[in-house]
C-alpha cells in the first residue's frame, strides 16, 4: 500500500498501473489481487490509513498537556487534543495527504460514501466543540471556521516543507489554534 501511495502521489492515480504498483512493492502486478480486488480498493485503503490517523482518539487525561503544553479541560481541551492528533497525523503522513487531497475524486461511489461519512462525523465533532468554546459565535461562523481549519491542515498534502514532522505539526497546531481562536500556550 505504501508503494501505491508513493506512486499515486508522484504520478497521479490514473497513471499508476497495477504492474507498476506491484514492481514498486517487490511483487508482480497480478499478485496484488491476493490483497486488493482493484486499484480503487488500494486507493480506498490508502485513504483509510489517513482517516484512521486523523480520527484517532486523543489522550483521555484532561490534565495531560494539550496541543502546546497547556493543560485545559472541557471543550477547549478536547478540541486542542483533536487538533494535535490531526496535525501530528498529517505531518507524519505527508505523502498520504498528497494522495488524499489530489486523488479523492477517483474513489468509486461505494468507497466515497464511506469516506464522506467518516469526514462528516469528524467535522460535526469539531463544530460541536468549537460551538462550546465560542457559544457567542453564529453557527455559520463556526461551520466556516472549522472547514477553513481543515482546509489549511489538509493543504499540507500539496505543500513540500523542509520542516521535520514535529516542527511541522507544532506549526500546524499554532495556526489551527489561531484560526479556531483558542487560547495560546
């Protein structure tokens, strides 16, 4: 799957054939069918890896340091923990994010609907938390802010940075905190 993700990122999904994917993985193209029933299933599996990473459960300990070291509880603390999980996940999986951002339109409908539902669940959670942090904000302001923050975080896939994963994740957290108007460290 990593070989396929690298090919999809470098050449685009349509240009990467099963024989190329197999060769990059050290097997024959037809051998891939023992693991995946189609190239689209490989693409869906690549997307599952990134969605699993960005939706991983944050640490449960509200006294644990959050996105930048401050211990916060309630909606603010939970949202900061989610921001950290998301930023860490995308920074550590840059190539996968590139595929995610550029190739999502190639998913067949059955895979696209599952991905869309997972994304909607994540967005609803962030929106509910941000509404709790900023009850004075209009619903549409919350919606726009959350979608803008995801856009910024996801754009990492199209941006090649020389920062280390940790440096990039820390920078993304700072930017997300500012976008979401969360307390600084």
